[in-house]
C-alpha cells in the first residue's frame, strides 16, 4: 500500500482528505493508519490536520516502496560490507534478473583491481544482478551500457558535463564521479549471473581513498535525491536492455563520451604496463593502443592513466 499512498500524497501536493485516501486505496482506516505509522517510523513525516493528511517530510532513502513495480526486487540495507557481497548471495539464492542490492554505507566497498571504494553516507552504492542469456565473452557489454546510461542520466538530471574513461569510470574535468565494477559467475559456458556494482558520489564529499574524486554536490552546489537517481537509472537501463541488441551502438555512444581516446595513455594490468596512443575501443570493449614502435596492442583489462 505504501507506494500508492506516497504517490497520492505527493500528487496532491498539499492536504488530502482522509475519505479520498480510503477510497483510492480501497482499504480500511486501520490499514491506512498502519501504513502511515510504518512510513512515519522510517523517517517520513505524514501528519493529519482537520481530517486531511499531508506529507511534510521524506527521507532520501531507497526503500523498496520508492520503486513502484520493483518492490520485490529492491533489497535495501542501511549498512553492509559491500553490495557486491549481498548481490552475489541473492544471485546464488536464485533471485530474478534485475534484482538490486542498495546500501547507504559500505564498510568494505570494493573497487576495480582490488582497490577499496570509499562509501560514506550521501553516496549511492548499488549492485544489479543480471541474468543475460549470453556467453561470458559478451558480459562486458553490460558494463559499457551501464556507463553510457549513467553518463547520459547525470548530464540530463544534474547538468554535469560527465564523460567516460576506459573502461568504465565516469569522470569530469574535476575528477572521478562514479565507478563501475562487474563480477560474473558462469556455468557450463553460459553466464549464470553478472553483477554490476555502481558507486556514485552524490551528496557525499569523497576523501582519502580516491585521488581526485568529486561528487555531484561538489560540482553543482546542490543536493540530489539518490532515490530518484537510482529509480531513473534502473528504468532507463532496463529499457535499453530490452530495446536494442545492437551493441555497436553502445560502443559508438561510449566513444562519443570518451575522455581516454586520441591521447597518450598508460594502462596498468596485473602483470604488465602498456604505454602508447589510445585511438579506439573495439567491438569487444578492448582499448586499442598504438605503441611507440608502431605496433597495435589491444588491452582488455586494466587501469588507464592519462599521460
Ligand atoms: C572502481 O571504479 O574501481 C569501481 C568502483 C565500484 C564501486 C561500487 S559501490 C557499489 C558496489 N559495491 C562495491 O563494493 N563496489 C561497487
């Protein structure tokens, strides 16, 4: 009942007569009062004045009921080790495609290449469980899609000039805004689940672990609703998943946003360093680098530094 109740209270903007709520929700007064008490116990402030209800305050917390149509697939935790751990557990227990683990804080947030991801209050930290019917070699498509969808969203919603850095960082001239981490589990040559974890510096002030990290709030001077950001991201991402299977389109969109092309780069992988001129990303998501001796190297994984 909570999603519909919130929707009605928000759409009325001001005071809503109790009779109207009872009619629209087709419930008893006891049921209505229970739902109000539940919401008020979670940081909302809904008050009754002259037989009219008003929503006067709401928390920016990604409770499942804030995602109409997704209530059963959003798993919200105030604090956890890492949403990657939660999502892996959910996936192993058989959760459906596009289940999401989201947390306010992570005590052991993980980044790529075994780095830590600082996860203070105010940021948005979530992991989606995907179950594409594709071979593991196609898994990289989804992280590229996620970075393109997120960059487009941040541009539109927050008016930030954000670009992508290979493979999947979201960066601005002032520093890194968001990072994406993926983990895949395969069985008999197919993807069993592919978990995509996204950390976005929204209303937090990133310090320490990430060099040159910025947040939406630092860039815009405004606070943004993490809940609205997640809701919109999931809707757009899901729509794109169902929309086109033309992955080259995703790569060409990524290239238009890319900060790591047509420049000197240094790629650090676990066992080698590749330095050269990055001039393309191929159909497998590999960075195509021309080395000093003129040969071409295609790099699949690693950390990219602009030199
Ligand atoms: C990177 O840029 O190195 C990737 C960072 C990914 C961070 C997100 S936050 C949500 C999810 N849970 C984690 O522990 N990591 C990812």
